[in-house]
């Protein structure tokens, strides 16, 4: 599942460098030259991560980060601050407003990509290509293969995304609306009962390896993936 990464940078050369490297790494970059453009893009699609320049025309990146972290709809989006300010006090200030990491210009694209992957692994593991295994059930996003106790399990694309999301967010209760947003996307209208249909299909496919009970129904709330 490729992550959407919003790059908010007003220097065209740096923005182009970031965009090219993100694309080559398999991510889907979105570009904005200002906070105003970034806000417009975010009305259409919520990014999985934001690379945010500190110094921007109009509203500064640090103020934008503060507002994002103060809004319940955007506070969970990870942010990597990108800036020429390299003092310890500036770094502390960036982290205090809620940024997840801090990269100082000039930077190595390779280092930045490593930091992007590290932040996504911590904050949005469903957006990485790292294999995950729980109780003998293994999902490999890179090869799109699922195995149960070593035997292959055939899943459709939606069931695969659903299982990967559950396994990267175990022990949590997920409402149907939350599952719809995370698996189908915020720009797609799908009825809540569609989630139930795909859950049934997923459980049916997992019966062959005995892993169907890992997906639990939490009455009145939604679903939970648990090995306990």
C-alpha cells in the first residue's frame, strides 16, 4: 500500500528533488508551495505523512504544524520538519509542536527517505512494505502474499488491504467508519455494511489455516484483530 506524502516546500529545486526521490521509492507525493495550497490538497485527500518546510510564504511551517496537531482530524498525521535552522533550540521547538522528526538543510535524499520510512513504520505501519507475522499468519505487502502456518492463502485485493490494516494495528477496536477511511480511503463513498461483507470473506479465507478467530467482533463498536 503506497503512502501519500504531502511535500510543502516553496523552493522549486528542493521540491522537485523530494518529489523525484519519493516517487522512485514507491511513494505517491503531493506538492504544495504554501500552507494555503497544502490545506486545499488536504480537503481532497488526507496524506499519510507531511514533509513540511519551516520557512514558507504566509503562514510558517511551524505554525501550520501547531494547527495540524491541534485539530482532531489531522493530529495523527506524522510530520517531518525540513529547515535550514539547525540549532538545538530550533529542533526542540519543532518537536514540541508535535513534529515526529527534523531534517536540516542541506540534506541527503537517502537519509530523508530513511527517516520517512522510520516515521511511517512507527506511526503508520500499514503504509510500509515490511512483512508482518502474528501467530503463524504472515502478510508480505511487497509480494502481496499471505501464508498461514506456511501454507498460501488466496485473498482478493480488498481482503488483503483489510488484513494488512488489522495486523498492523492489532488489539485496537476499529469502527466500521474508521475501517472504511483507512482501507477504502476518505474520498470513496461505501456503505458501512460493505465492511461486514468483506470481513466475512476474509474470515472464510482464513478458515483453512485456523486464523479466522483472530478477527473478533466487538458488539456495538466494530472489529478487533487479536491473538489473545
